[in-house]
C-alpha cells in the first residue's frame, strides 16, 4: 500500500512540512489535531484530475486518475512538474481564523499576492463575491472566489477551504503556465478558450522562478509576513 512521505521542518510558530504521495493520499490526510498552525508543500507523484467535494463528475467515472477532495470548488488539473500546491491549516480560535467562511480567505490571499508581487507578478486579491465564470463553476480556474489571487485580470492562485471543528484547511494551487489538460474535454471548445483567457501562470508574466522556488517564496510570505 502506498504511503505518504513527510519531511518536517524545525518547530516554530508554524509547523512546516512536505508530503509526497499520490493526489488521492495527499487529499486524504487527516486534519491536524495539535492546535498549531501548519503549512505543507504537497508534491503529487502522478498527474491527477481533482473534483471538489460537491463537483459533478463530467467523465462518468471513466478516468482512473480522478480524485475527489473534501474542500469545495471546481475541477483542478494537477501536473506535478508544473504546479505549486501548498496547504495551510489554521486552528479554530487562532488569530488568523475567521468564523465567516468568505472572510476566512482574505488574509491568505493578501499574503499570496504579496509573494507574487515580490517577484514581479502584478498580483492582487479578489475582494468581491464568488463568480462562477464561463464553466458555471465546473472548472476551478474559470471561477473566482473571495480572497483568490489574480494578475492582469486573470486567476493566478486557486484556493479552496475545508472546515471542521479543528479549524480550516486552505488548499492553494498555482501553475507555472496554466494548462487545462484533460479538463478541456469536460467543456466545449468555446468555453475552453474562455477559461484559458481567464487563467494564468506566473511564467506568463515573465517570471522564470522554478516551482520549488515559488513554493519556498509562498511559504515564507504566508508564515512570516503580516497582511
């Protein structure tokens, strides 16, 4: 049976760790119960199509790389060499925790935007309500939620949230260059074109940093900067 590999960093105000496993195992990790903030870089070992907790399956169960996560949002294509995936856990009652589901995203979005701005991406956070976009919420990067990060009017970071009595887990994904991959077959060609126009990766703004460098940048700004 496959097992996740976890590498933990030194103890601090944040627990920092790294996990490498299939997307299914990474999404199945239990919520932390130690009452501490936690930030994790997740590295899937194979490509995967990820469904949100309430997303319909447009493939009718015919894809063996299909994974369902327990947070909300639409379809996400995970191509391991070309993405950064960071999970952030905030325990209930923490100064960063918010009881309002929508407001809970904003501190994180501001820090993510600060990190990308630091390397020259014109990033900002979405302060308006949820927008379903051209796929009517089916594809994550076609929609835009409170606190998510945009650049040049295009979605740069997708953020979903799972909430339990222990706290909130935010799952953040950014692309080096946005690709629909197999998600293109879930919508018609016109919608695919509209989605590509609404989404971006950091390399689209002339930033040549590798995914590992971007992961370190995001994790540093999330844990060390006020916003």
